[in-house]
């Protein structure tokens, strides 16, 4: 069953074994445009347009179309290959999909004590608070999460197809973290992280690349860790089970994206070359 929520995030984790995202689609309040209008840009297949909105995979879009749940310009459409323009109004179960014609991509250096949601019932700052007004108007949302006390690289976009790919386990990208822990770290602890370990909750971690960047005679130790899976609070749980206390946790890279020297609390648009590499890394064409 499709769940509708106009303010939902595209950052929800896709379930393993299925390409349908558990995230929820974003919809416009009114139909945009009228019947086929070549002035509205290049046409695409209907199923591709639905997938690009972030609602679901292209295969799931085919199922919705065949089931008679899709309309174009208020007329039922059962042909997935129907060519549609950006100005066409596409609706599923009577709800209008947001137009995918204007994709935007931003990289935020998320500070600590900020939540990765559109709003927070406790009134805490959210990552959207750091976006300029024009970016918020483009309805971009975070892809993935960093917990409240973690900081670093966070991607925000309204490219639903890209977000869905990035969240699917099949396309999981390596993520690099700098982890400052109190005191020294034993060789046994580093080996456990490198080999993979069973967490207290029963989850098994994949082998991680772990390098000791600083330590030895110093009071604290800086680890550089590369993860290739997306368990919830994975690094914090690994360190907890190994008796390590995290002082700072910062994500510095995700796939082809690098945090670099971007100051905390600062956001920047992705470069065209970064967008191309990011989309290519999950098997998408350069242009959305």
C-alpha cells in the first residue's frame, strides 16, 4: 500500500530485497501544466517520470500504471511507455506528483545537536534550517541520516530516483568517518572492527576499513573508518560493545563526495562533475 505524506523525507531506508522505497513521495497541491506541451522540455516515459519523483522504483511504477492507479492530466493511463512532458500533471491514486524537472543537490556540513528531519516536535534545529530560502523552496530533503550528536557530510536533494538508489542496499556506497575516542585503542578492538563483529542487539557488521590516524602516547585516539553498510548508529554501537567512548564522530566522505574544508553549518551546491559522478556511481545517467 502506498502511504502519502506531502512533507515526507526521501531519506527513509529502502527495504532489502525490494526496490520500493519506504520513503514517501512529495506531491504538489495542484496539477501543473496541461496536455502534452513540447515547450515544457523533453518527454520521458511515464514509468520513468514516476520513479524520478521518488515515489517508487520503475518496476513498481509499471505495476501502478497497469493497475489503473495512474492518471495523466486527469485522464487514466495504463501504458508505461506513454511519453510525458515536465508540464504534464501526473497523479497516483488521485494525488499529484511533484514535477521532477528541477533537481537540486546540496552538500551540508551538519553540526552536532541538529536533527536530520524536516521538523522536530521538540523544537530542536533541523538540517533544513541551514538551507537558503531558494533551496527550501525546491523541497530538498536529506538522503540518509547522521544522528543528533554526529556531524559531517550530508547530501540533500529533490532527485527522488537518486535518493532511492542511494538508500537501496544494492547500491550502498562506502562512507568514511573520523572517530575520536577516549584513550588508547587495543589491537584486538581494531581487529574486531576490521573483521566484522556481532553487535549486542544481534546485528552483524561487515568488515570495515579501520586506520589509526593518531594515538600512541596521546591521551585520545583518532580512527578513520570506512563502512559499507548502513546499520543504525553502527559506529556508536561497535565502539560501545568494544568498551570505547566516542568523543567526536564526523562523516568526511560518501561515495565520490568529499566534505573537504567546508565549515560546520555551511551548505554548498554540488558541482556538475560531482552530480555526474554521484549518479554514475549508482548506475544513473548524468542528467536526471
